[in-house]
């Protein structure tokens, strides 16, 4: 056993799901559940990196990605601001935003050059369906 191994930092992963229409949301297993299940599986695959899913559910059923008026997105932003989330995991980028997610979130909070903007952009962002990894922040710069 390697006694020099560094302890793995625990990363709190918030899963955000969204479906534009309410169609099918009343089913026992719906699109939001499928997105969540796929994201949970991805988080489990990253357990050795310290990833753990938060208990809070961020599910917006029946809301367009083109609007910020989504209750679960608003709560996610609050929890990020409060330091409760280290990684945002979404099934596809368009579940979070129809536009660039970094600009969407910063404008939602009215941050501009506020120091909190850097904190939000340092929240890791992972999409599991599309190629590419944006671990360097929401905007993947």
C-alpha cells in the first residue's frame, strides 16, 4: 500500500435535468429520470476521483432551455453561490442552456466583473452525452 498517496478530494456533483415539454412527465419513468440515471452512472464511474452525487434534485420538467425562469436552475445557481456544488453534471449541454452556459449563468446572476463570477466559472461542468470535456469551468475556455 502506498502511504504517500494523497487523499482524494470529495467533489459534490449536482445533476441538472430538463425537458422542454410536460409531455410524458407523468410516466413512472420519464425523460428526467433517464437523464438522471445516466448522470448518476457517470458520477459512480468517477468515484475514484472523489465524485459523489448531491441529494438535492435539480429537475426542470416543462421548461425551455432558452429561458432562465426555471426553478431548479435558480436553486442550482444559489447552491453554487453558497459553495454547495463542485461539479455540474448534465446529460447534454442543451439541458442546461440553449446558449453558452457561462454567459447564461453570469447574466442570470447579474455578475458582470463581480468576483463571484470567477467562482461560478470554476465550478466544473461535465456533459456525458456529447464529446468534449469542460472540466476547466462552465465555459470550457
